[in-house]
C-alpha cells in the first residue's frame, strides 16, 4: 500500500516573508478557502502569533470559517517560546494548532538565546503542557536544523530524544537557509526516521541553491511524513520549495506515496497568489509559467502532429492548461497550421506560405505574434496580393513634441520616380496625409476623401499587440477600403494608405 504524505502549505505565513508582500485579511481568507477546498492541501500555516492586530483579525476570520467547515485542526499558527503569550494570542484568534519555533542548532541556541539545551527543553515542556491543557495541537519547528545536523548532530539527537517524551504531534525540520544538498537531505532524514520511528517528521525546504524540489524528493524517499511548500515558491530570499513543481514531481516520480492535492487547481491558485501579491510568475517557471506548454520551433509542432514526438508525461491538461504553438520568426508552417486549426481557418499551400513569410517578418520586428493576430495577418496578406504595387512609401520621419504641431517628412516613389515633402498637421497621421497631398497635388492627381478610420486590436491583447487599421475612402462617389497591419497604430494607418495609393 502507498503511504500517505501530508502537504502543508505555508504561503500565508512563510510565503508572506517575501520582500514587499503582505496579504490583507480578506485575501488570506480567500486563499485559505482555495487551498483547503480546491487544492486539497492537508494543512495550512496562516500566520505568526503576536505580529499585528491585522494578523489577529485575519486568523479570526480563517478559524471561524474553518470551524464551520471542519478544517479547524488544519489551520496552523507559528508560535514562540514566550511563557504562553503566543498561546493566549491563539486563544483570541480561535486557532487550535501551534507550530512552536525553537532552536535546532547549537549555534543558534548558544549565540542567539544564550541558553543551555536543558534550559531550552524545560521551557518547551512548559509550553507543550499548557498547550495540551488548552486543547491545542503541538507541533514544533527546529529552526536551523540543517546546520544543526552538519555541525551539532549530538545536540539535534538530544533534542529529538527529549521530544519523544512530549505531547507533540509533528516535528518540523527546516532547511532554514536552503543549504542542503539532496544527498545530505536523504542521509539526515533517513538517520532520524530510523532512530526515532515514532516521531512524525515534516521537511521544510528552502530554495537558495535552487535545490528545493530535489531536496523534497529525497526527503520523501528517506521516509518523511509531510512536506511544507508555498505557491509559486514564495518566501524569504530565494523562497521555499514551490508547490506546483513539487506536486508534479511527487505524482510522476514517487509512486510509493499518495497525496490529496488536486493538480488541476495548481494554475488557478498560482495566478491568484500572483494577483494578490503583485509578484509576477516568470514565463519559464515550471508548470505555471506562461511559456512552459508553448512550442516555439516549427520542428516541434511538426513532431507533435506526427505521433506526439515532443510530448512527455507533463501534459498541460493535468493542470487545467492547454498546449500552445508560438508564432514568430521561429515559426514553421506546422506552428501556423496548429493555430489555424484552433481558429477553424483553412488556407491553401500558397496562402499558407505567404502568411508564414509575413509572420517571420513580423517576428523580426515584434517579440510576439499571437493566435488572435492571425485573422488580421491573413486579411493583410491576401488583400495585398490583389493589387500590383507601383507606389512605395520609401521613408518618413514623424515628430510629435509637446507645445509644437506634429510634422512629417515623407519620401515617396511613384512608378520609379522619387518625391519628398514636409508638412504639419493636427496629429502624426494628419501631418503624413498633408505631406502626401502636397506630392499628389503637384502631380495634379486628386486623392480620395477619407470617410472612415477604424483601429482594431485582438481581444485581450497587450500594448504591444498587432493593430489593424481599416480606412474607408471615397472617390467619385465610390467607396472602397484598405487595411494596414503593424504593432504601431500610426504605421498601420500609413500601410493602409500605401495600399490605397496603389489601388487608385
């Protein structure tokens, strides 16, 4: 039978130690509900005792909801060896599980507390006895435990021997400074579990060397009973072992354990934590990053169409996500066809070739072309093919300075002959049109009247989106339209105007 592995989320406590991050009471309650009811973590650590009135109010709201919904024992608070002051705070907050912070290395005990092991243990015993009397679940952190194992193992084992005599539910072993290698993690946890088989051991990994996930893997292999994780790897310095990566690794590489966490909720929770904290998710962050299920190279999209050659067990659907195929200068026809299929569009080989060429050109100028840009690009390319180009906008300079009228210097080629003019206007495009009229008036050619001007960007796009400008013209009572496409609105209007010049 698989052994049960507890997952404790500490985003609301340890994750809040991320520089510049502070959750409001309502945000903490929202995330607490989401973590327990949708993500299905086993426990949540929500606050440190005695921090502030705001923290007290947040914990009160969480414990009231948890009590009404059967989660009260799963809500944990960090407490201190302070003669029972933290326990009084917990009583006020309605909390029932304490994670008592103590010293897990002789260095910390000697130089920070300036106490002997016996003095420290006696104070802990008093806190635990009082906690048990009040009906509180006792868990204990051995702060700086990893350095303790490296430099004062005899003290750590003396501490653990003392804990076997205490009313303690869980012993929480933190790699406080993220210093452990995965070999050390396995060795230290194995040794402790062998010598103290009746203690419930949690591992709390930090990510200072980017070894957080590797270390939690080895802790599980060594037999630990619980892990502490944070959403998006939030936490002090380089943060804690990240929830999403850890859950994927456990499910795929550690078949000896079972967990309750629901993979499909990981992305949703990740996005909400990012929104609440203002800390963006790196695009390449495993599982939850924007780009991690996006194929960019055309050869990969082609392979996906041929027996899923570039698929792995890490399928996006597991996490409520979809595979995407990027459009840009690395795109091949296979990437574009994948996006066309999603949009329900079909092109023949010649049209597809022209659209591919256009996307590569855009990719050289613009970081990202989206699926939503495709209809505009297709329209632009196919529209361009209908008219033989004899007029070329060779160059232009657009100026717009505060307190001065916008102006344009324009260089135009008509049937192989070059013309240049300068004009000002009410805006950059108006200045461009005034310079253009000067050139055409000198040739005794009447330009059409502009009767409508519309700009569109793909729904949900950012400020760097491609924009399509559609201009309606009137000449001798007959209307026609021309379109331009670019990431710059004025440039897309100039491209639409160049098309009009070739039409007339």
